[in-house]
């Protein structure tokens, strides 16, 4: 039986997912790596740490399935993180991560410069972690590494390169660089010139389902995969995770509760929305736009709270203590933007807060307030989407969706039914791209055949009405905090 491998290089670990000919996951493994933080706010990593983890993951897969059955591999991973390569296709230094904050004081001037030349959409979307601002930072503060840069690519492209594919990126990788003009569907050479980024380092763009190359002998020896199998270009983790949920092919809005909280919806063709980061996705000769609106701190908030503050390993323990939806929270709120806000206010300096504490507040209530705060943040993103009133249902994926309480809270806050899906996320999406590319089968057919619905959670109207009142208070928090910290 033929199998197809998807490699998902995440923020803190790589996950390998293998699907069968139906697109269903039959095996998966993960391997962790450590992000370096040499200075406060800095987050970087040696790109070879990702490749080492991929190789270790492949060796672990050998105990689950015969790797000789794998006929194609697709790659996905964290978006925005940039890998700069020299003339020998080696990294010029550590990769600056998507959640790095070293450029926080340089974003405003970059926005002003982009506004000055008429690149209003790019000015609106450039932020800390964007490849454009990180490249500009390198030119100023790491000039030797920048001068050695022949080209730059994304994380999935780096893994594809190690597997044996040539240097290139896909449409999603290009569209999130803040150097790509969505309206013209082309690189903005004007933005490059303004930010001091030479046009010569811009990578070639390929479709996500492009068979970019075949697995090299060196990669086969390192991974145990068969020599010569197809390497499919792949795409960023958000579009890849939107494949098995049906968001890209069927248009179902999807919320992913991962390290960051992402609300995604898709449109055919090129769309340039007022809010959110449009991510282009091209496969099977069709171009779509995945619009992603994110809460930068989501699962990372829970991890910080439970592990760093409470020193508690059992996330569900705290859920159970405030699991009644009608539990009186006594105007307790959590503002979840611990790592800045990128979408509605474009404020990298914004930080989080608990509000409404009193001497009766319990730690369980603080845990629930954290979940409610993220749900309110997701609603604030949903409410700026044109025609969101037409959304009859929202799909929910990611590690946070395992919490029954959090799922119910999100359903009530959004006042829509929420369908929880069983997926292996972006890795499964990348494997589906490989399956489609190698066999020629339509991606939509594969998704419809393999989609797995766990359950559907409906809002309780009386609770939704109470959340409507609390949401009005939540919306005033940003203005209050901005005034305090002005």
C-alpha cells in the first residue's frame, strides 16, 4: 500500500504525519528542538536543528510503518521565519523566528516608508517577525551575514532543499514576506528598494503541489526514505492546516488553537481584505486566498500560566473546577495579548492583563478567564470579517480544541455551532498535497473522503447573551490599557 509523508516544522517541534491512499493518517511522530533567546525578545534557531529533528523523526517512523512504502513527501511549517542562504545554499546564520521581537522599535519607521511610496497594504501588515523587517534589521545590525545572503526562503523550503529540491518558495511563503504585492500578485520591487533589500535575493515561486524534485541519495541515507521519491514543494502551516479541515477547498471558516490562535477563512482568487494577513495558495492551477487573523498568544498563554505560574501539568484539572458555563465570573477578565497585537491595532507594545481581581478570585477562575479572554479576542477578529454573519458553523482544530470547556466557551462567545475535527493539522495537509501531486487526484476529493468530525458543540443562548454583555466590556480594555501605558 502506498503512503505519503507530511513534514510540519513547527515553532518548538517537528511533526511527521503519514497518510494512506485515502488521505487518512496512519502514523505520526514528533521531535522537539530548543529555540535560542540570546537577548530579551530575541528568538532564533540554527536551521540545521530542524533538519536533525526531521531525520530523527523519520528514523522513529521506521518502527511504525515501512518507509519503503512512502511514494511522496510534502513539507510545511511555521510561516514568516526566514532562512538566509549563501552562494552554497548554506545558512548565513541563525534564523530569526516569526515571534521574534528584536525589530519592535523599527516597525513604525518601516510602515511610514511603505506608506510614503504608496504601498499601503504592505505598510498595514508589516510587523515584528515579518521577513521584510527582519531582512532590513540584518542589513543594519548583521551586515556581514546580510552581504553573504544570496537568497532567502521559508522553513518548509529549507527542509525541501535538504531533501533534494532546488531553492524556491511557494505562493504562501512569498505572500507573507511584506515584500509581495497581493493586488498585483507579484513582488514589490519598490518595497524592496525602500527597505534596502536587493531584488536579486528574492526566491523563485512555485505552486504548493509542484513536484519540485526527487529525494537525494544523501537525504535517503539520513532519513531512511527511498531514493528518488517525489518532493512536493508544500506550503505554510496555516494553509496546510486549512486543507484537511475543508477550509481551503470547501470554504468552512476554521479556528486553530495552537501556539497562536488563528481564525482562517478562504476566498477564490486574490482577495486583499482590510484586516488580517492574506496568504495566497496555488495548487492544481487554481489560486485561492486564505485570510488569517491571529491572536499571537493563545496556547502559549495557557502554557505560560499552567507551567510557569501554577507549575501544573494537568490542564484539564483547572477546567473541571469552573466547568459550569453559568459560573459567576464576577466581571473577571483576561486580556490575552501577552506578546503584542498584530491585526486590529497593529500594536507590538501591547501586553496582557488580568482585570477585576478581588480577594475571592480563585486560580481556577483565572484559568477560565484566560480561556474566555482568548475567545473574546477571536470574536473581535471574526466581527471585522465582511459577511461573517453568513457563517453557519465554524470548525475547530489544534491542541486547545481538546478542552470541552474551552470549546463550549468559544461556541457561546461566537454564538455559532462549533465542529471539532480530528486532524493531524498541517502535517496531514502537506501529506495530502503529496498524495494529490503524485496520483493526480483532486485535493477536494481527498479532503471529502478523509475528513473526520469528532462532535458538534452548540451555543447555549442564555450564556451567549451574557457573553455579549461581557464582550462589550472586553472591547474597551485596549483603549484603557493604551491610556495607562501611553
